[in-house]
């Protein structure tokens, strides 16, 4: 089998008489093996690759791309091909269109093409790819191109000297260039002396206020144990007048100076000089990290507790002191005082959590958490903050009591006393997390379902009841009632989602999700996306019957065809970028979901239905819809035979 036409013989006049094994996944390994065989004539291999890259599929280039990518992969087995340089160059163009030097030649390529081209760069002749990137970093005048190319080169060839040297010599004409260079070096230059020297030089020579924070951080990422880096960071910590730079230097030392005596001595001295200053807390943490058991750390933290006037700072120090020395009496006394005297609920919450880690039966701390949960129902001045505190308090209670009785009782009390619906909803949702099998929780939710007229609360209560008492008949009847009566789309979506968690094949809930997409092409994107993702998950779990699956696919295709931006928003200048992003992401999310649920029998009709959206004129008028359609048809091209796809698209 030395003749390449055994794998590929194109007959445009009669595709069914042609041979297209190059597009059949099960033949790929055999084809690549054929290229590796020494007894196959070199010219045969050259001719095969030439045929692949010259293939004119006559159906929108979808199979031309597939043939080209196969030729590129073949180079890994046949690197001596005379066509290799041109192939790798083309892959670069598809992968990074903005690499082209002439800005007039820039173009935006479809994401599936770009993604596949970038993946193929990792599968083709690695030496050629590395050479191409090396050439690029040495010739480009663009800092952006240099940075991206160097990062990729460093990924393909870890420690590549050209990539690191190019970044080291990168001209820093703007502050963002310094940030970008440091960021790139931190990704590809771990323990590289050249990169470390560049960053150390920045610290030494750039005026203090302009030192790039990311450069200091990058040293912490790549300079583990490096004496020059440690010395530079120590000097910066000791001399800078900029507290942010000082904090960053300390944080970097914490990562790279474990056991280093110079850093240890410097931090000990720093603690002695800066006793009581908030920055000494960072220094104490760093010192304990690089020299566990260091006595000055304990002394410094205790000094903070005894002298500082900053309550937040005191709590941080006490909490950390308990972490490194459980049972420290000074820390326990400090946190206990916070529970009793602080006017800040946030400080009391953190103090209670720290104390309960040492003593899970600390009743004063437990009472504080119960109080925070109860406060949620009292319409506080800062509802969101209070909600967060109560949420955290409930979870802490559940952690110290595996039976969850304390947390459940607190939530039940809240449900019965709350005077604000949003907090009531939160408590109800939490019961669904912590109340499994608890009779009090079950009874409370049933009572709430019977008494409330609020659809949102009904959905929450029924959903939580379904989680903690599966099979309860009240759940299905309640959610079905909401589906039939509510006019709110979010309410219908939420009811359907909860119903499907309990009854995965509930036809009424599935029909509701389909209707949400059909009713109005100007729907809220998040509602639509949620509905689609629920349908997608049902299909992945094989819970959609065939008739309903066909209906879902038809609905999604119609959505791709008609969905538009909301006219009320699309001309709002201040919101244009956000709206465009939301509009594009919604279409692409729908396309993603559609490709995951399409069956082989659907593919030809999908291509026939959507093919007209791939014209150049349509791209100019609606590039987002074009991108979504391209993604769907790309999927079809990967899963249809070439003759079947050709027939469908022409």
C-alpha cells in the first residue's frame, strides 16, 4: 500500500466514486504511520502532501481546512518535506492573523479555524514551528506580537533562549510594556538567569514610584532561591518609601527565600523597626513561611494585639497567631473580647470563626453566629452585606455541627420571623442545603408552600423540599402550578429547572424551556442561556425523548436565525460594548449547546438550513451570527462524510 491514492482520490464529477479516507477518523493513525515508513517513496509522500494542501473541496473550504491540517500533522512523520515551511507559515497565519506585519492585511478568522490551527501547531513538525516563532520574535516591531510569540515559543520549547532574550530586550516605552514583559517572563522563564537579571535590574534602576508591581511579583514566580533576586528584594523592602512596593517585595521573599539566612535576618530586623505598623503583619507571615517557628514572629504578633488601635488589624493578627500556635492565650482573649465589644458584625463573624476552629463548642461564638443569621430578617441598612454575613454564619454553623441542627433551627426561626422576601428566599435555599431528612425543616417548607402567594418563594421552597425530602408529592404539584400560572419568565425558568431536578423527564417542564426560547427573539440573554443549558444537560443524561429532542433542535436553529439585540439597548452608546459582547456570547453559547445535542441524522438538514448565513455579505452585516453558524457547520463538517456534506451545502 505505497500509493497515496489509496487514502485520497478526488473525483469531483462523482464524489461517491472517490476515496476520502483522509476525512475518516479511524484512518488517521494509519495515514500518519504511512508517512513514517521508510520503504514508501519520498515522492509519493510529497505528492500526497501536495494533494492535501491543494484540495479544493467546493463546499466553503471546510474540508480544505481538514485536509490541510492533516498535511500539517503528517510533517511530524515526514519533516523533510519541501512543503513544510509553507505549511507552518500558513498555520501561523490562521492561528494569529494579527501576526501579519501590514495592518491592512489583518483579518478576523472564525474561532473554530483559529483554535484548530493553534492545536495543529503543537502536532506538526516542532522544529519548524520553533524556527518560525524564533524568526518572528527577532523581526517583529510590535511589542504585542513579540510578547505573544515569545510566550508561545516558551511553551513549545521551555527555556528557549531566543524567546527570553527577545523579552529581555523588549523596548519599554510605556508602563504597560513593563507589565506585559514581566507577565510573559513569569510564564516561560522559571529559574532563568537572564530573565531574573532583567527584573532585578528594573528594581535597582527604575525610580521607586515607577517600579512595576508585576516585575516584583514575577521575581517571586521565577527566582526561587536566587541570591541576586533575594538581595534585590531585601534592599527594596528596607529602602522603599512606597508601601505597596514594600508589601510586594515581602510577598515575593515569602515565596523564594525559604531558609535563606539573609532574608530571615532582614525580616527579623524589619519587624523590630516597624513594630505595630500594619506592614509588619505581612513581614511576620513571610518570616514564618521561610523560617517556621521563628520566635520574633510570635513576639511581633503579640505586640500588635497589645498595642494596635486598628480592630481589623488586631483580628487578622490574632487569627494568624492561632493558625501558627493553636491555643495561644493572648489570641483567644483578644478574639473573645472582639465578640463581646466590637460594633462590627464582620469583625465578630471572623472572630467567631477563628475561635470555633480552636474550640467548636465555644457557646459565645455560636451565639454570635446565630445572632447574625437572625439579623438577616430585620431589613438591615446594608442588606447585601448582612446577607453575606448570614450566609457565612450559616455555613460555619453547619461545619461545627454535622447534624446541622443548629443551622437548621436558626434558618427555621429566620423563615418564621423575616420581614423581607429576598432574605426569606435565601434562608429557604439554605434549608435545601442543610436540612436533608430533618422533620422540622420539611414541615417548615410545607407550611410555607401552603401559605405564600409569591411565585419566586414557592419555587425556592418546593426546590429545597425536593432536595431534603425526595418524592414529596407537594413538590411536583407546587412547581407545576407555578409553570401554569406565573407570567414571569424567570419564574417559569426557575420552576422548570427545579421540576426537572426532581422529575428529569417531565414533559411540561421541557416544553416550558422550549417556549421560553420561542416566545420572543429579544429575550434576556441569561434567561435564554439558562434554558438552553438545562436542555443540553438533559440530552447529555439521555433524558430527552426523541420527539422532544427534535423539537429542541428545531427551536435552537430558529433562535440562531432570528435572535436580535434589543432595540431599546443597542443604540445606547454607554452600553454598546457590553451589549455586543452579551449578544455575541449568547449566540455562541446557543451554537455550543446545539453542537452537543445534534445527532448524526440531524446534520445534513442543519447544513441545508444554515448554509446561506455563511456568505461574505452576511458576514459584513452580522458577523456574530456568521460566527455562530460557522461553528455549527464546522461541527457538521467534522461528523459528516465529504460527499454527504457536499450534497447538503451545494
